[in-house]
C-alpha cells in the first residue's frame, strides 16, 4: 500500500535543504544536501539510484568526506521520528556497506567496533503518527537488525558479503583457518540468516515501493550468505573428525537454527533464492554431525563410568595394608596385645599376604 506524502512533510524537506544550503562550510553543506535529498519524507519512493550514487561518490573523495557523510547520516537517522526517513537512512547505510569504497565501509563500521554508539540499534524506534506508520516502524527495527548483522558477519569472516567471492578465492583464503574460527564464521553467518528470516508479520506492506526495495536488498544479502554458508558446510564435513565435541555441538545447533528458518525465508522471498542444493547439504551435514556428536558423547559417558568404577576399586584397594618394602607373597604381621602379649592395641599377630 502506498501513502500520499503529507504537505507538512514536503515543507520540512524543503526547509531542511534550504538551511543546509546556507551553511558557511560549502563542502559540508553539499554533503548534507545530498543526504537530505536521498532521505526525504516521501512514504512510497525509495532513494533513486542517482541519489545513492551521489552519496557513494562522496566516499571516494577523501576520508574526511566519508567521515562527515556518515556523521550527518547517523544524526539524521537518530533525530527523525518518521518511519520513512529512517528506512531511507538505513537503505543508504546498506548501500554503503554493500557497494561503498573501502574508506566508506571503514567509517560505517567504526562506531560499533571501537566503542562508539551502536548507531543501528533501532529496537525502540516507533513512529506513532497513525496505525500505518506504526506498522512501518516494525520494518525499521527489522531492517536495522539485518544491516547491523551484515556488518557483524563481515567482521567475523574478514570481508564484506557483496559482491560474493569465488569459491577458489575463498579456499585460498580460509583453508588454513582454525576449527574454532570456522565455527565462529558459521555461527555469525547463520545468525545473519536468522535476522533476515524474522520480518514483521505485515508482509503485505511489500506492496509499498520502499519496503519492496529494502526486502530486495536483503534478498541480495541472503543470496551472498547462502554461498558463504555452503562453502563452510562443505569445509566442516571434511573436518568432522578433527572437531572437538564442543565445536560439533555448536555447529549442530547452528545448522538446526538455519533449518528452522527455511519456511519463513520461502514466505519472505516468495520462492526466490531457494537454493535447494544448500538446504539438502545442510540437512545431510547436520545429520552426520549430530550422529558423530552422539557417538562422542556415548564414548565420553563410557569413559566417565569406567573412571568412576576404577576410582571405587582404587579406594577399596587403598584400605588394604600395603608396604612398598615387601616382596609379593611375603606376610606382614600386625602386632597385637591379645593373649597378654606386648602387642599394639591388644591385637594378636595377624598374617596378611602382600
């Protein structure tokens, strides 16, 4: 459903652009105007490709320009109480993460990594203008979580998801990775899929052009992450005997979470990006790992039981008299005072074979 833009919102956009245009610092002014134009109050239209490209070009000019752009964009995101402005800000951030220069990506990732404010935490965002904007607010929260997990996954695997890497490039880069690091990567990528698969229930709002575009952008991420997961699932299969029990447990739990997402993903993307080959590989690998895990746990239980039994036997043996200076078969006489002798504690001599 498309909403008509409010006349007051049009005036707000024009007034903001006018104020930014009269800024003393012309360089900052031009950046500010570009962001305002890309993140207008229009409820139906996503930022045009030209608007997004204008912003992406800023990240190619200098680190200072990239930093200024991110600061203005984040201030715009946190200052607004309008769901459509927030969605457009997040859409712009998503494009920077997916298509921006390395300098731009470094700047967009800086805040959550090094102690700055977690600028994509929009869990409390709510536009209470009316029932429709309240529904769109749910999409703001979902989209912010998706974009943030995209950046988290990128930090764990060491590169951004878009564009997808070729298989040969991945193998050259990651075959030496430690088992624990491989498991960390699988968990981060699957957590990304879990976030994507949990959209608001109002899927009918995908008829809105803005929501449609953010779902489309998320689907491209999902396409890339499917590939990354499939490569690591194959790698896990080859390493199964080298994984310890705790690593096996973590991978099995992660793959089960992934399988639980399948139906929701099909509904969200309307049978697009299904990749049945991946799901079959996940099902097969999950089953094999679970079986190996169960065998390891059974062996551990047997070893523990034997250790406990051996411990009881050792305690029983420790109650017997033992003298390391006697040869096997010799008798050890315990002194006794029974019968009036000068024995110890009134006990007579008692032979014990050792």
